[in-house]
C-alpha cells in the first residue's frame, strides 16, 4: 500500500473568485513539489456559483457541494472523515499530513514543500504554519502564544504600542520570521496550517462547538497536551486576503468570535481566570458599544456583554 504524503483541505463559502486563485496557486506549487498530494474542497452552500466554477476549472479536485454551511470546523471535519480520519481506516492508509488552506489565500512557490519538510523534520512536531502576508504585501502575524488575560486587555483597553506588537500580546518578534528558520510557537492561524497524521489520531478532530473562530487554537492546545509541538515556517510564504468570508456578516462575526472565546476560556482556563476574562469582556464590550456607530454592531456588543455577565 502506498501512503500519500499530503491531503489538502479547503472549506469555502461565497468567495468564488478568491478560491479560484487559491486553487490555481496551490496546484501550481504542488506540481513542482514532488509531493504525492490530493486536494479536497467542500463548498458550504455558496450562492455565488463557487461549486460549478471549481468543478469546471479543476476537475482533478475532490469537490463536495454541501447544502448547508458547515463552518470551518465542521467543513474540515467532514473532509477529514472523507479522506479516512473516521476511525474505520488503518493509520498507514491515511496521508502522512493534512494541510488546511483557506480559500482566500495565494500560495507562493515552494511554500507547500517547505511546510511539509519542516513538519516531517521532527517526529514530535505536530503542526506547522506558514509565513503570512496581506494582499498588499504587508506582514501578517500567523503565529501566536496561547491567549491569556493580557491579550484581552490589549483588545479592550488602552495599551502602549510597544506592547501590542510584542509577547505581551502573544506576538512573536519579527526577527524570528526574518531569520528564515522554523521556530517553536503555541498556535498558528488555520489559514495555512499543516498537521501530522499522528497528531490528529492522538487528539481527534476539530471541536465543532466552535463552528468558526478559535477552533485551531483549541486544536493546537490539545496537540500540545498530547505531547506534540508546533512551529512557524518562515520559508513557506502564503498571501492571506484575510476576513473575506466572515466580513460579509460583521455583527454575526463579532458574536461568533466572542462566543467562541468564552467557550475556549471555559475549556482551557482555570476557574479564576475564566472569571477575570468574563469581567474584562463585559467591561470591554461596554466601552465598544458606546463608540460603535451602527445599531446592529451596538446590539452585538451588548449581547456579548450580557452573555459574559450571566456566565459569571
């Protein structure tokens, strides 16, 4: 039995033009990588013709058109089970690595192989992430320390600029990226995240209670608890046109983000830290609501504030 090197998973919703770029640049990169790879995409009930466009342009891709919006966690779990991570297949029949790639990305030459090589260089390395940049070429943080109370403070309250871009706010210094070598991190953005087969088998799939936001942080936390490490790979460059799907429904996105954060804190924080986090979120939402010009956004902030208070 020949074991594939890699399965690439893409979950998309109403970003047809972007996903066409994502798939073309990915396939171009894979063609010169020497990797034995398959690409799988689930379209989550898009209304912009994504599924038809992908089927026409990329017939080699395993495409599923879902009638429902499965979310990032649910969509990736669907594909993970589809390729064999369903508990019914022997480990050796599964791809050695799984690559989660956002539909709003553009893979730069050599990125996929650089991620794969870095992942396979250490048997205890469970996951790796790419060096990300925005569409205008500006640097984007793609790796973070696990979220703590300091990050909440930065988000909601006045903070000196030097702390916002530093470890106080969970950011890794730019010189680590500029050095060009893989460096250890707590978690990476799911926009371009590659995971070792054994790490998935040891921890299970995404927790679908997150649906969207924080799901990759939760998974990374579980990887670390299972004894695996993570790394950022600066040699793997991926452009990330961030927030293209979630930006279509801003108030709902605000609600989803903070709801999932509260769930993440309940799952991984001690009780005292949960209580402080809820207090900070409630106070922060009060401040944001007073400044927001849109009634829908104000209502979202107030709803989150009330959720945080009731949870306490």
